[in-house]
C-alpha cells in the first residue's frame, strides 16, 4: 500500500509540474514628461523632468528581472525606455500602437516579464487588450507616474495600477 501511495504522489508531482503554466507579467507605463515648447512638434523629445523620470523608472526596475522592453517608435517613448533597456542590457523592441496585443506579441511574451512604454491612450488600451475587458480609461495628459501591472497565468488575468514618483 505504501508503494502505491508514493507512486501516486510521484505521478501527481510529475503531472502537476508538466501542466503548471508560467506567469506572464506586463509592466506598462506612459512616456515621461515631454518637451511642450513647440505644440506643432508631433514627435518631441523628453524635457529635463522627463529625463529624470526615465532614470527613475530605470531605478524602479533595477530589482525586477525583465525579459523584454517594448516601445512605440516615438522619441519620447524610446527615451523613456532607454535607461532601463541599457541597465538591463536588453535591446528595445518596437510595437505598433494600432495593433495591440496580437497573437504574435502574445506568443513572444508568454511566460516573460515585459516592460511596455506607450502613451496616454495606448497604455490603458494595451492593458485592456491583455485583460480582454474595458477596465481602464485614457490617462490624464499630465500623468507620467502610473504603472499598470498586468499578470496572466492560464486563463486568469489580473490588473492593478500603482503610482511611482
């Protein structure tokens, strides 16, 4: 009887380890403060405060093991992502803000920890796409401190927002 009990425990452990899914974690942030001196400039750089915030984001992520860093192809998002990507020695990958969380992106990030840098409208939209629900509204134009944390494990998805100053 003892043999069968140990065989059962062993088999259960093997099956459990084979079926357990890894958690995918997405950290989504909006770009840091941008230069607003030329309102006609559709692709501004970060201003001084934005450069400081980009470095603060890098400090925030210092103890978090990231597998990938994504950004849109705008100066302000790239400049926000750069300090973190350089510290982590991870090349920035680009995503199309018009095509959020498609099957390719989902597969490429499955089981990983990912930073995604976007905009006041794309960051909450991206979080909503991952969660498959309309949970978050567009961000206020002066909100550069919100951090969306979305976790996916199997069919279970959770999301929360933290303020990081």
